[in-house]
């Protein structure tokens, strides 16, 4: 199933995902088994080391979703490791220039297109001997657009050969624009940035991706985003804990009041 | 703060808790920081080894809740290890007879009351030199009542010196009663069992505890339960994932239909 | 796929397996992906803790084989944990009497047949809500016959309701019989023991299982064994290392001699 | 080197050891490299899981000391696992009767003397094919004497065939005797217990072992103890931290006062 | 408590710390509970991965000290991860130029001052929603001065906006100066370097920090250092082991001699 | 024993090694105990984190082979960490220019030759106080030659002071040359590249190393390679699994056919 996500994206499908910050395979397996099209292991702001990330990729494979990894930095060592582990997409933070994007592509793809080194130990167990031949066609290269510099050259970044999608983190983008962190829909600077990124991607023939929520997903789809993260595990879990506790307290208070 | 839970229980307070099946300190820290009075690390049905359980206890301490541990079996080795790790209460499954309960007390308490061995390495770092002297007064001993045998001698079990509370897992209790797993409120056998356990505990001067949800917590409090788990992490997280995905899908469908 | 192994065994199929002593999911995933019908995680003589065993079960699930676990001892705590982790069969060492076997069955099966406690957290993620209803029919209960005591009551052990197969470890069996550890085929005591175990199992309607090698598998199948482990990871890996090194050394020596 | 400790003990040597509560191989490697004859991994009151304990045993082997393990309980599963991991001695807590001691011996030794199961996966890598033949002669079986019951039958316990040494934990022994935890030398009950244990051991031809400190080691040797732990890692580290901090504070205060 | 260290440093307080090379939370918790103002997790020369470092930060938080991290290299990926984990200060090795220092500041602080990306998952659990607003004021940015190049531009490095303290490792500094590794007090080159660094820091309004010992701490304070590490765990533990063993051996020898 | 490998290489010995991709100390210990001169822990394409790599180095030390590490990238942070962990050689991928090679040397060696920072915590436990003085003479610096750029300046790379050997990965080299991944002996471009690398190394007074197999090792030795990896763990294990399974299946089929 892993190989299909890029094709579905190319066909224009909206693909719903979940974002893992919590280290460990159980939460990743729960998300992958829940029906999300893709699950991302976040090694930038999430709390997992490489070995845990690899276990999470196995759990995502097992649950039937496509594993994607956000690496902590645009650095070829960690990118190669996560691809060898089975990631079918790489999200890289803080891509600021077309040159950054080109180096990201180089790290993600095998020669002659890129410079990825051969050694797909674990992913070769999963996908067999055919992995090498198909990898460049199946791996998704996804730079983040989250700074003013990146925004100003977003058209050139999107046009770098090998780039498959541009990812927007509304919080970092907002901060870069001088806005408070959050989804600043309605604020002109935010809306303009979102529109510009989507247009740049469309013109370059690539897709867009965004960190979001279930409620906001339809809005984001309407703006052109195709890879839409609808849940981030740690904050979602925190909200659930608060809600459940609140429910209990409210009920107990009412009971006392009624008594 | 850790030392107060037993005192508050003795005073009759209702104490809301959360139940950890997911291995790892982050989810435990989130729960403990959310305001629950106690957080339980479940080594019976949860997925953590001892070292992970210890990290979770640290995270619970840090978040300001009282750590409790359910051990996989009424076995002195693991009970001693979890107390040394800092658990302030031990829940033991499958206690069937007063004799089982007496052996549980023995494993949880220092001589001359019990036979717990001295070596509070980690909890001594947390609580200092005074730990040994106060431990027997602060540790809570909590057998589970979940079989027909246990139910039939629940009054004797509750009366075993050193028992602090009886814990009910509605699912296993239901299965034992020949009912489908779940909260079978309204079914006479279930209601009678719950009532009998609460009455037995009250008569013996000990408390009752129950695995529950936020919505059901007030009902359980009304039945006499004082330690009420209002959230179990893995199923709560699963529900949240399904809900958020459903929200996204519903919105996307509506958008398509409207268009 | 996991659910089918017991049915295939009941139908009389010979099912080839691999035996994991090396801790870690990669070797387990390699084995499961190689085409073995089942892969066993050995927590008695293997080197993995529970959390690693759980990762190995995920890797075995992912590779398409059925995960079985040998527990270190016939103890309900660890048996329940491994079943909750997704093991579809439990091998228990040192079963000596029908009573031991009955306690093993009790620990492996849900009420009313057994006393397994409900809480299939991880296996519920894999198999969904239907797990509980089907578990008793799908889990395989497999005592080891490896002592003189066990051999002397093997007919009664095989007849204990709920026993699915008897497992023979030729090394421990040989030691028990006063023979050197190994496959002592041809030695009357060994052959008689093997024959008696297979006959006892057949009479009781259960199967037999054996630790073996690829070369010996057909012989064992001819003796009536159905679950045949054809490779144990650590010794197989050791042999491969020695062979490869020997090949290099021989070639280098020859080259020097030829020169 | 590992095989020699038991022989040296039989010859009457005093053998100095260190006691590991801190999980992880680095502190164990430091201790083993410091010149201790043996280093013990404490799985009863220490904070390590099995996999960590195995890493510690490798580090102790590497440092040139003999690895011994205290198991959390007299339970054959964990005893077998630690011996397979390379422990050359097993210390078992809470041995109360000759029967307990006999079961401990059974778990530690291969047939025909005991019932240890064959599968020395890791220790076989270290010691090679000869391990099985020599194991019963090299493994040390060491029950703890720490309760009144044990003390009252210490002569019978010492006489159980296969027992190599009796270990005294002064803290638990003191508590059992109604004394405050500690080295209660000079208190008649304590001195009498120590003397009785040493005499019982001597009469039975076995040795004695004790948890102690560098300063007290000569006294303990004088009482007949041969295996003397002179340092326990966690408390020793705590004292060092306090001393170093105190030194700094005192110097800073003096400097201020002088100024 | 974590937020106060920088303020106390700004007020001129001498703040005593401890330095962790040993991986694992127990030793870190012991140090933090011993009364040190800050405890540093050393990911350059220490032996811990990110996940272990995170557990150590939790243990330091719990013990009441302020967690600081030395990263292995001035690389934004790992710096961001450690800040998200809860580090309140970042020590970066091998800062050679003001430009290096400026990039370090950029990685440590949020926009508009720096370029740190937003995602304080774990530290947000600890510090709540206010973390983002206060982070730039509370995080300490601490370059190491340990090469001739750095020394030659130390005044410019100290003056880079956002630098809070300069850290001196006497061993590496000595090697850079052509001296043997160690505290080379009295050697003119060493003393001059120390004086120059302290003066440069003072002139720029920032503090100085140093790796030291309890005994030397008052001297270092007299030289102007404010953050003084008085204990490094691994060498301190090694010394304690040697001393305790020596004490035992000396006593045993004396006893023999006396006899 | 660890220190001798470089000397033996300088003397012209052919040194047989094994290559670890599988994370975990057991397989590494098996390889080191099998008689290989060196065992490499591959952090580029292998599946281990730093802490696991450190455990593997201990196991390799214990088995009597020399530990070498391939780092994921030519980055001083990870290089220093692995040397501190005890690696006696560093293999760095994707060295393309003499400048890359010079930076690699700088990261591997202490001043005044290089810029490695002092802090040999774990390796100091193994090798004692003399480690620092001898390290530059014992550590091997081994760039990989695997791109066209590297090949074109291989003579200059080999001549960079401090370079000890050039390593060839036939798979990546083949891809760089436009050949299918594999040992392309007989293909002119491949043979020419191999010859050029060996000649360049010889002229510069350094050695060559290669990833290979037992069967091919004599050929590689004949071409001038001295460090020859004769086994890579994961693919070797995979082949063994397939062979053993095939053997069983073939035997079973034959038996059926014969019957």
C-alpha cells in the first residue's frame, strides 16, 4: 500500500494524515489503524530517536498507512537513514532557498538524479529487491515553507526538479509573518501567504501539504492543500485528558449541588 | 504531594485518576499535568517494561499527581520493584481469597507488618531519608475484585489488615458474572456485585476504586467509589483519532456535495 | 493472516517456523518476510525484554507470519502480557503434570474456559473489536515436554482440555533422558520418547511441535510433528559467520600457496 | 577469568565486590575496571530491566570482574535468564527454608543435579561450547539470610547440597531482628546472628557473603565473610555528590568571610 | 524554579552545577536532588542519546535543579530538539568566531531575534502555554571558548547579542594553548586566557562558566566565573570506586600484617 | 588488542572484518567472537542509534575484535562521539574532495594535528589514562570513495595527511559509474576505478578497504585491499533464512513425492 500515496497525490486526491510527536509505536499503530492515509513521524519537534522512529514506521506500515518523516534539519545523514528505515516521504524544515531545496532533493533520491547512498537494509526487508529501482518514483520530497525568505522565493523552490509538495506549518509561518502562532485565517498577510504558496505549487506542478485539524481540513482542502494533517497526537491527547477530567468534575459538582 | 493521596482517601475525598496503557513518559506527564489526582501505570494490560514504568513514575511525580502501579500478578518481586521505583499504591489483579490479599499486604509493607525488603533506591532519591519510616502509612494496598471467588469472600478480603481499597474493573467483573464485557449498570447481577463490594469495603473501613470514564464518574461516586479512573489512555486516544478523522471526512464530503 | 495457523494445524498441515533468540525487530522481520509460517519469540532462552518482544511481534505481523511466544515460565502474568501483545500461541517450558498444563490453559484462555484477564490493548489495535470473541478459538496453547515427569504423564497432559500441541526441545529432552544434548535420533530412549509424545498427542487430538533444522525437518514431519522450527537465529547466524570467515581464509591461504 | 571466582572462594580467598543499583553499562564497566573481583547486578532493589542487566554483564566481563546477579525473587524463569546472560553467581532474596534453598539450587544447576533448562545463548558466545559441561562447577548459588525464619534454620539451609555461600544484607537482617536498618555491630542480637550464620556456613563447608563498605570490609573479613561488597553504587554516588557540593560551598563561604 | 537561573546569573550569583556524562535518569536525579543549582546533560562527551537526555531533563526538573544541555555540535537540529525537551540553557562546543556565535543565538531563540522553530511539545507540558512568550528571556546561550581562534576574538564573541555566558573547558583550552590537559593554573598562558575570557565577558555584560571541582570552585569564583560545575559524574564515580576499594584493601592488608 | 589493527595494516597484513547493520550487541558479539580482526558498526545504513552502537562496541571489544564505526555523515559531532565510545577507526561516507578528507582528519585527531575535543569518557574506562597520548597514532581515518568526484581526485584525497585507508563500497561506486549496483568485476569502468583507487592509496602510503564477501575476499586481497569485510550481517542472515527454509521445503516435497 505504501507506494500508492505519491500516485494518489499526483492524481489530485486529498489525503488525510496524522502527525506523531509522542515517541513509541503504539500510538503510531493506533493512528495508522484508524484509517489515515499517511502518518508522519516528527523528528524535529517530536520526542523520538531514530530507533524509536523506525519502530513507529513499522507500526505505520502494519496499520496500512504510508509513513512520512519530518527530519530535524536538511542534513543528508538523517535523511538517508529515515529513507532506509522505510519513510516514503521526507519533510524538511527551514528550507529557505532553491539551493536548500536542491540539496534536499539530492539527499532524497538515488543517482543519477540525486546522491542518496545505497543501503536500504530495513526498507528492503519490507519492499524486497525491487525497492531500489522504484524508490525515486515513490519517495516524496517535501520542503517546509515557513520563513519570509522561503516565501519570497517560493515559486523557485516549487520549481526545483524533484520537489513533490510544499508543506506549511501555520504556526511557524505566522511567527515569520509577525503574527501570533496559530491558524491566522482572515489576517491578510496569512491568507496571502497561503494563497501564494498554493499558487506557486500549482504552477510548478507540485502539491501542497499543511498541518491542520479535522475541523479545518475542509477549508484547507478548499485552498488547494492535498496532504492535510488532521490530528497532532500530543495536543490532541492533552485536550482529551482535559475534557474527560472536566466532564467528571462537572458531574461531581452538579451531583453535590443537586444533593 | 505524593504522600497525601491516602490521607485524602481516608477522609472520604473522591479522587479522580487516569490509567496508562501507552508506554512512555510523555503521555504520563501530560496526564499528571492535566490535574488528575493520581495516574496509574498498568503493567498488567499496558505495554511497558519496568524501566519505562519507572520513567513514567518520574513523569507523574513531576506533573504533581500520585503514581500508582498495577502489577501483572500478585508476585512479591515485581511489587517490591515498583514500590522502590516510587509507586505510592499497588493494584494487584486476580486476588481471589483473603489469603491472596494477606500475601499482597505482606509484599507491600515493611516489617513488622509485612515482609517488603529494604532498598528504596529511587524512591529514596525522591523522598529522602524519611521514606522508610513513613512508607507503611503512605503506601496503598489495592486488590482487584474481579472473579466470582473474590466476590464471594469480598467481606473477608476487605477485612484483611492492611487492605486500603478494593478495585473493580467492570469489564473483567462482567465477564466473571457471565455478562458481556462493559459497564453493565442496570443488569441485576452487576449492580448487586457493585453494591456488595462497596458495602463490604465500607463495613471494613476501606475504600473502593473503579475503572471508569468522565461521564460515568459521578454515578460511580454516588455508588461509593472514591478512587475513580476517568480516562484510559489508549482507548481514549483511539476515540479521539476516529473522531478527528471523521470530522475531516464529513467536512470534505459536505464540501463536495455543496459544490 | 494471523488467525489461520491454528486452523491449518488442525487440518494436519506441516507448518515451518523460525525461532528468535536475538533481541530486536529487524531479524524477526527478516524471518517473517522469508516465508516461514510462524516465528517464535523466545523469552526463555532468548535475550529480549517484553517491550522488545512486542516490537518483534509487530515485525512478525508485518512480515506475514504468525507470532508465537515462549514465555520464561508457566506464570499467568507474563502469559497474559504476551497474548495482549499479539502472540497467537504460547509455548510454556517445564510443564510436568496435567495440573501444570491445566494452569497453562487457564492463563491462556478467557472465561468461562480459562481465567485470562481482559485488556487486549495492542492486539486489539491489530485485530479490532472482534478479537475478544475469537481469541479462545485462535490462540494455541503449547506446553513443552522436556522432563521425565512430563514424559511419564504425557498422555494425561495431552488430554487436558485446551491443549493444542506438545512441543519437544530435543536438547532438554535428551538431557532429561541422560543423553548428551542434541538430536539423539537412533538412541532408543530418544526415539521412544519422541514416538510416545507423538502418539499421545495424536490420541488426544492435539498436534506436536519441535525445535529442529531445515535438514531434519522432513524426518520430523515423518514422525508426526506439524509445527517444525527449521532455524534458530543465533546459532544459525554464528554458523554463517564462521563459514564466511573460513571461506575467506581458505581462499587467502590458497592464493598464498599458489603464489 | 570468570570461571575462577568460585575456585578462589573455595580456597578461602577474601573477594572484594561492588554492587550495582544504577541501571546502565557505563557505571558497571567503571566498577569492573577498577579492580573489584566481582560486580553484582541487583535486579531486586536496583533499577534495571533484563536487557540492561545483560549489557551490564557484558561490561563487567569486559572490565575483568566476575558478574553476579541478585534476582528479584526465587523464581526459575528469571534465574535461568540471568545465567544464560552470563551471570556466574545468583543471589536470591527471602530464602526462608531449606526447601526454598533446594528450589534455588534446582533453578541454578543443570540436570541431573538441578532442573535448569539448556539454552546458553549469550553465555555460549562468551564461553564457547564448553560452557554446558562446566557450568554446574562454576556457577555460585547464594541464598540470602534475612529473616528470622531463615536464621532459625540457617544450619539446614547451609547444608542443602549445591549451596555455595550465604549472603547477609545487614539492613534487612537488622529489620528482621527488630533493630533499625544499618550495620548494628555491637548489638547482641545482630552480632549473634552474624556469628551464627558464619558458623553455620563454615560447618556446612560453604562461604559467607555480605553487603558492606570499604571501611568495614576488614571487620567483616575478620568475622569470616569472604565475598565482601565494599561499595554500592547509588548511595556512594550520592555521598560523593553531597561532599563535592559541600566542599564548594564551604570554600565559597570562607572566601566571602575572608573578604 | 527552572526560570530563575538566568535571572540569578544576571544578578551576579555564583551558581554551582554538576555535569552528567553517565546516561540515565537515576544519576541525574541524584545530582539534581543534592542541591546543585543546575545540572548539565553532556551530549558531546557524555554517552546518552536524545531520548535518554530527555529522561534526564525530567529527572533534573523533578530534583529541583535547572537543566542545561551541551550539544555535540553547533547544529540547529539538535539545539531545537533539546530546547523543546526542556533545556533552559544550551552549551555549544567549538565556537570559533562571532559568526558561529550568532548562528548559535539564532538556533536558540524564537523570531524575531532568532530562527528557532515553534513546537515546544514536552517543555510545553512542563511550563504550560506561557512557555513561548517567555522562552527568549529564560533560555541561556552559552558558547564554549576552547580554541586559539575563539580566544583571539573572544571580545567579539562575547559581544554578539543574545550570548549569555562563555564557557571554559580547562582541558580543551589547555590543549589548544599547547599545555597538557588539566587545570593549568599558574602557567602564564592559561592564566592569561582565563583572565582575558572573564574580562571580555564582563565588558560585554555577559557571564562566564567553567568545568571545575568542589575544591577549585572558590578559586574559579574569585576569577569571576559564575556558573561553576563542581562535579563531573563519571570521573567522580571512578575516583569513589578506587578509594573505596583502596580502603578495603588497606584494611585487609593491615589486618594480615597485624595478625 | 584494539590498538594493534592500525599497526598490522601498516605492516601490510590482510585484515578480515564483518559489517553490522543489525542493531544490538548480541550479533556484534557473535561476529567479534568468531575470529574477525575487526567489526564495523554501520551508523549510515545500519539501524542503530548511538547508545546501541556503544553497546555494540563493548561487545566487539569483549569478543576480541577491533571496533570501527561508519558514521552517517562527515560531521564532527557524531565522529567525536563514536571515538569517545571506543571506535578505533572512522569510516566516513561521501568524501568528495581533499578538503572533505582534511575535515574528516581534523574531526578524528586531537590537536595539534586535528581538532577533536577531549573527553574520552567511555574509551578511557577501557583503555585507561594512556588513551589520550596514544589516540592519534591508533585511530584510523578512512574516507569512502564512492562518487565520480571522489574518484577524480582520489590521488589528492589519499595524500591528505592523516588519511589511513580509502574504503570502496562496490555498490555505490557502481551506481556512480552508471553500472547496476553490485560487484561489477570485469566491467572496464569498475575495474579501472578499483585499480586507480588502489594505486592512489599505494602511492600515498595508505591502505585500501572494501565491502565484500568470503568468496570474493581473495580476489580483493589480490587487488591490493587490506581491510576486507567478508560478511554483512543483515543480507547474510537473510540468505541463511532462505536457504534453511528451502532445505526444509525441498525435503518435505521429496518426501511427499517419494511417498
